[in-house]
């Protein structure tokens, strides 16, 4: 077993939240001052999403804050583009700040918002960093030739929904975009793929834990896979593991708000060579599992498929 599920899953669910929510899922998790901070998505009872905060000292037992952390802005540019909700956050620590990327939904489509915090008490919105329709933006925790780099997943009518890379000098203006990884026909990720957790540094390359979707007569199945990007040039993918690393198997992954979904927005590497991977189960609860980083790297290298 590549990923060992935590026996106490799910680790956070709607009844643990001090305000009314229908779901707790697709959360970002990072370490902050010896604590694990979790920024989780919740559907409110009107079906629109907000982001809540929970914290933990061991990465397994989380306590949610009394109030939501980010709700849609009501005025200005952000108000215009977040009116339908904020979803699926990712957090990257770089230059002393925690950068938060999230999906901003509105009648104009889905864009990516960038916000930042230093203390998980106050949060400042920086910019909307894509036009419509983009989701799943993850920022690398290092710069390349002086530029920030991100992976994302634009929606296309022509190409299957794929993973792209872009660069920025200031986090606001992005360019140099290139499609670097696509779904494979009649494969577990044939319908669409998207970045999951912000890339994790390993001595062999950047580990990119992504999601892939397969369409069935019973709806779509969301699974997780892993790819390895070159340390100096992250647009070069060294290897993509051919097999998935996690699929919906437990009751809390098979049944929920949307069935048959495991969806990740976070992985936290530990000093002992393990990594905690966090995922939403069936868009309803939060789960965690542990893997060895070396095993995930080997998974990419020992049985790779073409990225494109
Ligand atoms: C995707 C996103 C995710 C969600 C997944 C499964 O398109 O909306 O937030 O987890 O579908 O429903």
C-alpha cells in the first residue's frame, strides 16, 4: 500500500464545525509555528462555498475556528468575481508569507484568486491571477530564474483538460504558459487532470500529486496520481506514474456530497521521509494518509507513462 489511510479518518466533518455547513472538504494544510493549519472548503446550505480554518498539533486531530476564515468579498473587483463562492484553496509558503490560491466563482465563470497571510489571523487579497475558466492553481515554493512558477488547469473545448505551467515576476502578471501534461485515453485519468497539492521538493525532483478523472455510467471517479518535475526546470516532467496512488475505497470516499471522489489540495512533508497527504472524501469530509516520499518518487520512475 503506497498510502496508508489514517485509522481515525475522517479527521474533520460537518458536525465538527461551529457554524452550519453541509461539507468539509478539499482543504489546504501547511505547517505554521509547530502547528498544522488547515484551510477547508465548506458548502453552506445554499450550495455556495466558503473557507474555514482549523488547527492541529499533530496533523491528525483538528479543531475548527468559531468563524469562517474567508467568505466571498461583497464589493469591488473581488466582490464581482467571487459572488458564487470561494473554493478549493491551496497554500504555499514562500518569502516569509503564506500564499493562498482559491477558485473564485461568479456569473462570469471561475477564476483564481490569490490572497496572503503571515499569521492566519488576517488575510489580504492580492489579485485575481487568471481570467475564466481556470481551476487548481498551485504555486511552487521556490522561484526559478527569479520567477514564481505555478501549475494550473484551464478548461478547453478543443484539448482534454490538462496541466499547464506559467511564470510571474510579481505573482500578479503571469506568462510563458505551456501545456506540460495531459490525460491519457482509456486510462484512469482520461477525462481530465488537474494539479492537487502544491509541489513538494525531493532530491529527485518536484513531486506533483494531481487528480485524474474517469467517466463511467455511474458518474465520474476522482483518483490521485503522482508526477515528478525537474528540479531546475519544472516545465520538464521526468516521469508520471502510470497507476493511480489513491482511489475511493472507504465508505466516506464512496458516499457523501458527490460520490466516488478523493481530491487533494495539500501534502505536508515531514523530517522522517514521510509525507502526510490530505484529501476530501466524497466532497463531504476531510481525510489524511501517510506515504514514504521515496516510494512516491519510485512510483513515478519505475513504471512511467508519457506526460504528453
Ligand atoms: C471538481 C471540483 C472539486 C470537486 C470535484 C468532485 O470539478 O468541483 O472541487 O471536489 O469536482 O466533485
